[in-house]
C-alpha cells in the first residue's frame, strides 16, 4: 500500500473516521465505519466500456503510427469525459476530514487519489490518502480491510470454545 506521495503505509490510521473506496470504471463502493459497523454505498457508473473489437484495421503506409482519427480512438475522448465526471461524483461523496484508502484493479483508483489530493491542495486540507491495487472484493472483505486500515479490527471469536 502506498500514500499519494508514493511512500508505503505500514501502520493503521489512528482515527475511526476513515473510509475506503473501491473503484473501477463500472462502479464505486464506498465503505464507512459508523459505530464500529460497516456501511456500504454503491455508486453506479455511466462510463461507456472500451471498444475492443474494431474489425479489420487497414494499415496505410502514408499515415504515421497513431495518426489520424482511426476507429480505435473514435470513442475514447468521450469515455474520458464520462470517467472524469464519475470520479468527481465519487470524490464529492467523501468527507474532507476523513482518512481514505482508495483501492481498485486498474488506473481509475489512481485517478481518484490524484483528484482528491489536488482538491486538498487547492483547499489547504491535509488528510491521509492511501492507495492500493485490489481485485474485486465482497462487502464483508471491504469492511474488514477498512477496519484493519483504521485500526478498529474486531477481536476474533472462537466458535465452540469455552473460556
């Protein structure tokens, strides 16, 4: 795990007002701890998917590599606009005074962390924003990960053990 500055984060945040955001281009999952219980909020995205299949691509020797409005880049600027709006919407849902752990599988979680850091610099705020690569996790796994990050991990229970 790394902070936005790129340095590794090894210890838990020392406050209970931390949140976790797991995000990719399809959805964001915001997890908050309230009264030691995890609250999960899902935010659906309207970002169009990548167009992977472009059919036959003709190679013209007179056109430079990457040049001129090929079908491969036809919808990408439009997709980036939707992605920026989605990231801004998720950022608006987060409190400015809480520590954050931003997770996700691709580059969208990095984009969100950069957006939050830039907003904090503009408004003169300081908060911990850690980021971490992660495959999709269940709600219970996300809550457990947030508890560990915030330092409020619940004690393990032994089923069937007598004391």
